[in-house]
């Protein structure tokens, strides 16, 4: 069996996003970039499935600018067997990403697709669900536990009211949550080895897909700032302020 | 304009987030229909009919909708969407599950987690964990939208008298099966609906110490939450988690205890009306968003606060 894992290059989560002065977007010039944290969990799960002998091959896919190769090399260093990069300088919406992803799925015929539940830049939380819809496959979102058996996947999902368990036919798309596993770090020898692992590049234009965006970003603004607060000296003063000033208790 | 709101319910009553979503629909303007989809959910449809401002309640009551599997709910939404200019759901784990699937089947983009309605086609939504707000305009003929419920007031639960109409349900996709739900057991008010929340962070040191917060929560009628650091350390279950990757809440009062204030935690609570931070590290970023900061060891301050209430 084969797993295809989606990885996205995003602004490092420890770096504060800064809005550009012309309000056209976020300033990423010279910013530290990294693999989307949820995608790290997806890569980790795929590698564990191969280590357990459940699957044979892990293929990592990224759709984006040329520098996404760094993110794919990272996935290869973590243990992916090979990688595919679909090159585009455009920032595609999740619907377009799902269409590109679908084209690669049709070439690769994986038994399972793993993606992070959400990218921490646009916070859309859509790609996995859209991809499974376009493929006519079942979906299992926000997975915190995954077990493959008898052509199905048993998935525990993190939902607002607790933990839900569903069973889906394979092939399936599973979007993963942070508690699924603890991602490993790449060792230096593996980083070196990853440089020689196969990485196929193709241009988005060669796939012949309609990937036009449906939304226009009019402006990107700073969030409204909170008024400065006060430091209280004691618990008694805090309780007094909450009762008589804020009137919330 | 005509708007379909996909209601979230437990078969007997509506989940509160649905009422906030109705308000977002009212701000877009037009006739608002509510869809109740489930198995044995007629009672929830009766509750939905009482909501102020609702035109019709569409009831899809069928065994194939047990557990509200994304495949079947999305197919149902797609079968109805042609009658509407907008389809809305709360940006909860329920809405986030089926809505993008329905959007892809309709070949439209989804506008995720809107925080403001600018006009019928233009919306504001947080990006980068709320560190920036994007104003976006959609050119799709049907707009599928999820709503950040903390940014919209709840519509009145009563005052309406909508008719309930049964709608046809497509065949079960057969792709997936609902196995079960292990609901988190708590006698306290739920995090997302609580008007007061007290949360603990890594500074709590262990799960046992979270009981110190329970006593205060009981006195205030508050829910207990946690930072991701506390959840990752295994102090409390994941459904306690407030933040970008957990629950996004905006109570009247949020008390952060031993929480440093990582970007991803602030994303989940910084719209709270009043924020209190208790932390011994005066440099902790949580103080930058706090209305009232107390620089103190929580193991001194929390018992004292408990006594003072």
C-alpha cells in the first residue's frame, strides 16, 4: 500500500505575522518558514505506518513556489521515500489545491491520503475535505487515532463534544490533528540522505487544470488592539476590580 | 437573497452556535431557512421553528444521517443549495467537517470562519491565528460560509413560528460508518457557552492541581479550560484546550492561570470581554492582553482567590 502526504510551507508558528504597510498581505520577506505543524503529524503517521509494515511507500506532495522543495526535503529527511513538487508562484485557494492534489492522486493511486487538518497561515481547514469530495472518497477529519484493517480505516476524531469514532472505506482522505502522534526530528545523516532521494518537479500549467481563485483579498488588516490593562497588587484588589469596575462577578 | 443555515443539534435541541450563525445570516439579509439533519431529530426541528427570524425549517430525518457523517450531510446540502444564495454553518467541528466537502461538490470556494459581514459578497475573516484580518470578496454564485460564532450575538431562541417541512434525503453514500461518540463528561457548563472561563497552563504543574481551579469554577459558575501546553503535558483532556488548535471562545470573563500566552493560545481567547492573568513571570506575553494582571505565584494566589469569592 502507498500513502500520499500533503505538506505546505508556511511561516514558522513561533514568528509573529506582520501585516504589510500597503495592506496587501503578510510580509514574508526573509521570514523563517517551516513545514505546517499539522502536516508534520501527517508525515509522522505515514512513516509510522511504513515502519509497522502496514504500508510500503510514503510519497510527499507539495504545491507551491520553488522554495517548497526545502519543505519536501524535510519530509524526505523525516522518512518519506520520494517527493513531488507542483510548481506555481500563485497563492491558490484550497479548492484549486484540491484539484491539483486530485490530479496527482490519479497518477499515483495511493490507498490513503494524509493531510494536516489546517494550514496555520490561511487557517482555512478545507483541503482534505475538498479533495475527498472531488475523488468521491470518504473523509475522516481531525484524526487523533488511526488504525487500518481489512480495507477500512478506523478513525478517532477530535470533535467539540469529545471523541468520535468512524469507520471509512479505503481509499480515504484523513486530515490529522496534533494529538495523533509526536513528530520526530530529522537526524543529520537522514538530512544528508534526503538530498539524494527522488524529487519530481512539474509545472502547474502542464496539468491543464482550472485553478482560478474565486476570492479576491481586498485588504489585510491588523486585528483590533486591546486597550492596555492594569497590574493589580493583590488578590483582594483583583476581586474588588472584577466586582465593581468590570462588573463580571 | 435566500440563506440556508445548517443547524447543529443533539436531536432534542439546538447547539448554541446555531443561534450565532442565524445572526450572521440576518446581517447578510434575506429569507433564512434552517436545516435540521439527523436521525430522530424532529424535536430539534420544533426548537428550530421557535428561533426568531427563521422563515422555514427543513427537516431531513433519516437513519442515513445518524452521526451526521460528512458524506451524507454534504450530499444533502448539495441537493438543497441550488435554492439559495448563501449556505452557512458554525465554524465548529461539525460545520468544518461537511461544509468544505459540499463546497467542492458544488465547485465553489468556502469562506472559512467569517468574523464580520461587510456585504452579501464581502466578509472579514481572521488569518494567521488572528494576527491579521483579511477582507475577502467572493465571486462564486453560491457562497458557502462558516461562521466564527464568538463574533456574532446569539439570535433569540423564541419568538419565531416557522413552518417545519420534511425534505427528501439522498441514499446513504455507503463510504463511512458512525461507530460512536465518547462525550466528555463534565457536570460543569460547556467551555464554548460559558460566560466565565478559568484556564490553567503549564504552570499548574500537574493534573491534580487543576482541582484548585474547580472550586473557583463552581463558585463562579465557570467552565474550566487549559492551554495546549497543559493538554500536551497530559494534565487534562484535549477538549479543555483553548486556542488556535482547540476551542475559540469569548466569555465575559477569562481567567488565565499559569499560562504564558503563546500566540496559539491568545488566538483562542483574546476576544474575551475581560481578561485576567495570574502568572509569576512579569514578562509573560499573557499580560499584554490582560485587563487585570496579577504577578504572583499561582499556588499562593489561587487559594486566596478561592477564599475571597
